[in-house]
C-alpha cells in the first residue's frame, strides 16, 4: 500500500528528469523598481518586453524578472500615478536593470525631487475599505446564492515538457522519438516552448440545489491519452488533478499542491494581505472595474499575490482574478504557479465563472529552464438559475458505462468541446498512441512500473509487488515470495490474485488465493464499489498487526529493534461483500473462519495454571461495517485506488460477532470498533491530522482475540502505530485513543535563514491510548484463559492498560532532501516495562510538494 500512495510522485519526478535539456539562449532582465521620490520598492508595476505580450508585475518589494526566448531589445514599464518609460536592454543575455519611477506630475528639470519619509502601509486605506465590501457581498455573488443553478463544464488538463532544446532529439536515446519533438507549442505561454505529453478532457453537466443542498455532476464524456498497460496513466492523472484542485475564489481557502492557501477575499484576508488600488478600467458596456493588487504581509506565509478586478455596480463582485503563489513559501519543485479566472455577466445580472486556468512550471532546479509545465482549464457555459427539476435529477444514479464515456467519437468532441485545442494538443492522442506501440517505449514503461509501482505487467496479469520478493524474520528466517494478479485485460468483472512464499528456517510453505467479482459492471477498484470476494490465506503474522497499512513482509520492515519472535501461523477463510453509494456511504459484510497457531516464543498457548497446552485457536465470525466519507476523492488507477486526504471527516463503525460451535468456532463474543479521521487546516500553521478510535469487546475470550494494540518495533516512523510500544505489549477489551500529527509546513523554519534555504519543515505528534481489561477477560481471575506471554525468565511482556494511559510524542523534521522525515520520539508512560525503548529516532519516506 505504501507504493500506491507514493509512486505517482515518482512519475512526476521522472518527467522532470526526462526533460533535462541544453539551456537555450534567452533574454533575461531582472531588478528592482522604486519610487523616485522615496526609493521605496513599488509593488505591481507592469513590466513587459516592448511590442510583445510577455510581461510580469513586480512583487511586494518591487522586484521583477522578465524572460523571453527571443532576442528582445527594449522593456516598457508602467504604473498608475507614474510616467511610463522604455529602456534598452541587451538581447540574448541575463542582465540587471534597476529602475526609479518618476511621478506623472513631476517634470525633470523643473522640480527637484526630495527624499520623503518612508510611508507605512495603512490598514484603513481605500483599498482595504473596498476589499471589506467585497467580503460583505461574497455570499450573494456565489452561484450557491440561488435555489437552483446548472451549467455545462469542460475540464481540460494538459502536461508538457517545457523548453526542451532541439539538440535533445539528436541524442541517441531520443532518436527513435523525433516525431514527438516536432509537436511543439511556443505561442500559448510566452517564454515557454511546450511539448505536450499528456492530455485529458472531460465534459459534464452540473446541477446544484440549495435545499436540501446537493451538487450533481452528470458526466457526458471523457477522453485521455493512454500510455499502455505498463504505465498507470489514470493514476498519474488523478494525482495531477489533486495538485490542480478546482479554485473557487469565494471560498475562504483554496487547495493547491496539497496546501491550503488563504483566498485574497477570505473573511480574514485584510489581516494577512496588503491591498492597493492600482488601476480603474472601463469595459465596453460602460461598467467600471477597480483593479486591486495584493501581496502577503508576511512573505513566508502560504498566501497568494496578484490582482483582482472588482465591479462598481453595488454588487462588488469579482470580474477577473490573477493569483500567483508566493515564491517565498516552502514548496518543492514548483518554480511558479498561477490561477487566472474570468467571470462573465449573465442575464441574471450577476457575474459567474466562465473560465479558470491554473498553470504551473515544475523543475528540479531554479537555474535550468527545462522541466514540466502543467495546465488545468475549466470552461463553464450555459448557466441557468432558479429552474427547478424533478427530485430524481439530483439523486445519485448510475452513469453511462466507463467504456461508452471514454469512446465518444471525435464528432462528439468537435460539437461539444467548450474550448479549443491548440495545434500541438490536437496531435497528442495520435502521437502517444504511436509511442505506445514502440517496443522500446513499452520496455521503458515496464521498468518504471516495476521500480515505482512494484509490478511487472504481462498483459492479462502482472507480477509483484517487488518489495515483498525478499524479506526475513526470526521465525521464517529468509523468506522468498512471488505473487501476482490478473488485470482488466483478462476480465473487467472478475479478478484473481495470489502468492506463494517459503521460509527457509521453518521450512513451511505459505500462500494465498483470492477471487473478486464485480456486481455493477465496473472494476472492483472503481468507485462506487459493489463486489464479492472469496479468499484463503495461510501465512504468518505478528499479533495485533492486521491493520498495518504496509505489508509485514516488506523488505525494509524486516529490520526491527529488540526481541520480536512472537508470531502466529494462521489459516483464514473469508467471504466478503462490499457496496458503496455515490454519497460515499458504504457497507461491508463478511464471514471468516480463522485458525491461529502459536509460533516462535509464543508456542504453545497455555492456560494460567499451566496444566493445559493449546496448539490451535479457531474462531468463526460474522462481521458488518458502515463507513461514511463525504466528498472523498481517490488516486484512481486501473488496479488500485487510494483515498486523497482532504478536510472532510471519514467515519467508520465495525461490528464482529464470534460464533461458538459454528464451523469449529471455540468462543462467542461481540466486538465494536469505531474510527474517525479528520484533517484540520490551521492557517497559517499548516494542518493537523487527527484520528479518534474506540473499541469494545463483549464476552470472555483469550488474549489473541482481544484488542492487541498496534505497536511498531521497526525503525520506520509509522503514523498509525505506537512507535515505542513493543509488539504484544498491551491488550484490552475496551479502549479509546487519539492520534494527532501536526505539520507546520515550515512556519517556524522559514524564519531561520539556513532552514529556509534547506526547505525543512517541522512536525509535532502526540498519541494517547486509554483502556483496560474487564474481570471476565483477565487470565489471573479465570484459569481457563490463556496466560499472557512471558520472556525466557518468566517476566511478563504483555499487560493490560491501567488507569494511566499509554502516551508518546515526537518532534520531527520533514522534507529533508525533499523526501525524508526524521522524528525524535519520546515515550511518557509505562517506562518500567522490560525491554522497552524510552526514546528513539524514527525515519519515514514521504514525497510531497
């Protein structure tokens, strides 16, 4: 599962590495523009190459940088209240040009300019008064102000290699792919020569109803490039889509790159932004707009800079917006990111979003200009307001089949596409199709998939995951494993998976076989799921580790601290049914027969008076679960899906009923498990992931059937486990727990020059577990129950939680070398237990922007 969360990022890095090229000769002019009267830096001065559309505005301190791939000779500078000016520059080189602006009312030779006192930003200036009017009128200017809203939306996402030198295609490695390098676009984004490599289009009809509130998106068609079975194109597309979330400037916060940016018209915007009136514009219809420029008060905070144009018709609506991410924030691989939005005047007299274009320039380094350039353009048309429809229209219902949606003819797109494709974009589908049929590319894609996704594709089936091929542990010794699964090329409704493993120390064969069948004509990996699954598994496990997200036979998790020879052999027969609804409510039902055999130092199970030994423990269970995850999104691939963490909660409740004397079951019991996950965005202090858990077991059961709390004796930092708790250290039949993992995103380190340059980020975590064991499940009170495990000297190693909760915390640094997190972990309670670690250093691999 670890690879499912991270390998999409490796694809992004791979694109960046592929784009390494010889740097082109460009004209680069940079410098600072100041007020000629007081030498203060002027924000939002317009700077452009004369006679071109290539231009920028200065930042909050007056600095600018202007780049062109053409040999430019002049730049033009303009700013309201100051005289326009033109300056000569040298073509084809980098140069610094500092400029002092002259107020428009001042003539050189007639007036002597005197140095004035430095003026401070005034909180009650006219720009702030205007932005407060915008904030007051936000709700009425949103489409959600109406009882009913509908519109058609066209969503286009495109990624290109940028500024690739012509010399690259002559290199031996790329000679076979010359046809790809001929499809360039050098006009859409000035200063960028783009080579499109990915394109996805989606057309939908959106319906909104206020009461009861619901948004229904009916997909009309989808189209995407396909890099073939050896490359998870869809998974990569979902990851990019998450980086480029839909932007609603009327929201208080805007999610981009997995970060939450404060909107310039958020309720608290005047506290965090500086605002300036920089221009007044009159439209063709005679309506006037005011251009408001804004910049962060603290340039280290996760904020935007840019301009918004406000209507002066009494509505104070946004008519146009240009947002740029603050370059000083702690973000990886992103040279720049912009959001441009346009709002059209509709017959209802209000401005509704007509076009939103988010584009970003990614690169390994700032110096090299080649890299990856991505855009997501949303076009909305045909707005209709306050037109009610039948209730059935707003209810979730099956969409058209995936294949029908993805195989719309070109005539459909020519007629319904709300935007036009560039010449280069229109050739992407054909070029990628030609690329995929080249044997050399397929071999390269297979290698990438094996390295980062862990699977080798053979068409109808694939082998993996590679991380489990080799591992070791004290019971099995050297463990070799090989496994695989069928793909959608084998069947789109029925899937098979399995593996075989062998331990050279215990000389035992382990294996698993499972089959799943989709009941809704969709892949079992696609939302909404509706499938049944039957499986048998014979293997080993560490007690209490069933809920670990990483597989235990992962090679990197073979390295553990302390003694960890307490294992179980098990045979598990399972039958499961899972169904989801489009409102993200899901149910699961299951049957399981489990036979557990003690291994290692656990062998054998004995009762508390040590008169009986037990070789096996057999249980039969019926289970049911409910899960609700409103607005949940996924990294969706062909053979996996993984949830994207957002601001919405995830709640689950599971019930397990143990059946005595049924299918060999030895115990009767009932168990309830609750879990709630929620990410809290705490601007400007980053975000906190909070998990609440509760568990309760009714009935007298031996300790293997109790809640064995998730421990971790590896050297990896595991978010969902107690990192200084020993395996099998604590058991309970009732417990509650809280886990808080705070990510500050560099809020403190950004104020320290060295740490800011390194882009390190701070983390803080705290975990607490409170619970206990009722009398009926306490071995010392009931001799028939299994004795808690002891070490070779007879000292107990397993305990019931007392009145004091188990607690641990950590202080960490993440983003070391852009992918390493290191935590110093401290255990606060139960320090008298033998063999425990009171503190430790733990490492986690995490790729993030």
